[in-house]
């Protein structure tokens, strides 16, 4: 397992000893990287048993045992100071897991405890355990998956699909969305005009329909996860949504969605991107 802990000013490789024989090394026994804890709601009536009413995924606490190894006692003290400065950075910390294929999965964390050390344990190394809390239970892929249609690179959403160019007067067709995570991911649609009446229909038939019009070069950004609809300046375009808009997610695996844009030209373009999320990293 390869882990990194970073702040706004520094990045600690927690696989440093295995790589260089010095630095920070995450040891076996880390906890909090598996399935997150849940708060489950049950409804108990007058009869036997109870009825399941839903669940809420809780923040995760992560304990990471560390071995810190320096060239000598002075270098060890410098490494400990470096760790302390990263943990104390209130601008925010990020814990990143790098899987066997080199894909990086990150989650925001805060230092909430741990860090005790035996100052006389060794001349060039010391061991400790740090405790981090991740307010979001998900590890988010740092590399978004993106499919593009139209513009200068007119072609298909994916290479395995038939061409669906944005030209003439309209574009409508299917797009395969491959979510490599283990929980639903939320797509972000970026639509570049000219065009109007943009629709994004989920694999299960949920529809988001924007009834407005984009002139050449104008953009519409629909963030399914945040539930926002904005233009390229950040101005709110939510009012142009049709009645009962449905913001939807992409299930794990490969599924097929539908996108359409009317009154287009060869300058029009639609880009769909999403960042897979994981509950478990091992």
C-alpha cells in the first residue's frame, strides 16, 4: 500500500523507507481504510421486529502507524518537525492512496489525535500512530474520466461508440459511462454553444432538461453532484431548467446515458466528466 499525506505546503511520501531507506513509512495495521461506519435508521412499531428506513454513511477515522527513519538523530528531528508542520496546517490535509496501477485516490482529512513518540527509543528512528478524520467517507479519483463530442475533435463520446458529431441542427445519441469506483459517481456536463435545449438522461431514465439558449462560445456547466447549473461566468442558470429536474448519478460499472443538444453547429461541443469514488482502498 502506498500512501501520501499532503498539506498546502508539503507532501509526505508514507512509503519513503521502502523506496529510499529514509523518511516516513506507513506500517501494517492501519485502520479506517475499509468500509465506513453507518448510522442505520429503523422504525419500530407495535408489532414484532422493525422496518429498515435508511442509512447514513458516517465520517471515517483513520489510524496510520508510522516508522520515521532519519540518517542520524539530527535528520530524524527534522523529519518529525516536518510531520508536525504538515499535521498542524489548518488550511487542509489530503490523504492519498496510490493503487497498483498508479491511480491516485484522495480524501480530505484533519488531524484529530495521536503522534505520541518515545524520544529515547532509537538513535535514528521513531514510531508513532497518527489519527485522521475524513469528513467524507469516499476516496475520490484524482483523474477524472472524460468523454467529449464535437468541437475541433469531433467524434464519438468513446472510441468504442459510433460517431455522434455535433453538426447541422441537432445532436442526440447514447454515451457509455464507465464508473471504475465502487459507489455512484456524479457527472459534470460542460456544454459549449451554440445550441439550446440541452438534455441529459440517465441510464434509468431520469431527465435533466435545460431549456435555455447558448450563443457561440457560451458555456453551460451542470454539476450533478452539487445540483448546480451555471454559465461560464459562474452566473446561476438554474431557473432555465424544466419542471421537476432530476440530478442523477452513475452507478459502478458501465452504463449508457443519453445526451442531446438542439440547433448546433460544428463549433458546438459537449463534455461529460466524472470522478469515480471508492469506499475501500487496500
